[in-house]
């Protein structure tokens, strides 16, 4: 994992166009060459990123050689990084004007996320009963891998479109934000798009439901006892 703290600007071009003006930010570069740009404030979601599979190149010399009309040393960037998507024409180019820190760490092999017992059971039950999200739905796989973490369940609906499902015991706004991040990333892949989102939980807060629906996600309440086939004895007298 390479971590860079720098004054930087960024330009994203391809299927969408976006830019970040010069500011002090943190860049994370992973072993698969994916690059994520973070700011000090806001949520954990990066301001911009390029997901794997992609190719990272240091084009500082190339940019310096093509620069004309500037005699100021201050205008010369310390480094320019260009990340190109392997499956599309998307390019993220980051200009680092001043680098405060540039460190690389070997994080070793990650054992993966250990889920809460009930949440893991909900995931397994829903994967086995995938038609709960809609008649004709089919399971793609559990723990669908992405560059920013695994999606709990990836499925295909009756229309043949992909559906990313985020599962929580108690669904709050943070879970909706997590699903948003996954869907935004997955929808950049033309082989997957369009990817719909379903926020599934035993309980969902009113605020999370409003936010999920505003972002076009479906909310699904999961009955743990029903899904595991347990009988509800609460109304029995004997």
C-alpha cells in the first residue's frame, strides 16, 4: 500500500468527466494499481478513484517535456500520475504540486472481513433464497469482490440485470453509503452496468430508508426466524 500526502489536482476523463482543483489530499495506491483520492472532511468515500483492472504510470517527465510558456519553478509539479482503465478509455491523471509524504507499506495477506454471526447467517440464507429479492432472480455469488471490498451478494434479476445487495442486522445511513459506493464503482464496468442496489436488513431506520429510496435503492426487510425456518411460538398457549 502506497500512501501519498500532497497538494494535488485531478482530472478524470472517459465515460464521465470530473475534476478536482488543487488542495491538500491523501492518495492511496494499492498493489493492483487502483488509486483513490481522499480529503480530510466528508465520509469515508473517496473524492475520485480508478478501480482495477488498470495501469498506473508516472508521466512526470512526459508532462515536463511538453510544458511550454512557464518560467516559474513553482508551476512545475513534483509528480504526475496517470491511471488508465484496462477495459475502457477512462483515465485519471493526478498532478502532485507538493508532496509532504510518500510512503509504501507491505500489509501482508488480509484474512478478510469476519462478519457478525447473525449477519453472516442472513447473507447465507438470502443467497439460498435469492428469489426473495424478486421472482426469477438468480445468485451470482456471495462476497462479490471489488477493489474497495466485497459486496455481500451479487445477483441477477428477472430482467437479466445485476443487483448488488448490502446486508445489515440494523440498517442505518452508513450502510446506505456503503451500498452507494459499491454501485457507483460497479456501474463503471460496462460488463456489469446497469447495477441496481438493494439494502437488506432486519430493521432499517427511517432516515436510512429515505436516503436509500432517494438513491434508487430497494429496501428489503429480512425476517431471520422465517428465513432459517424457525416457528414463531409467541402466540401459542400450549
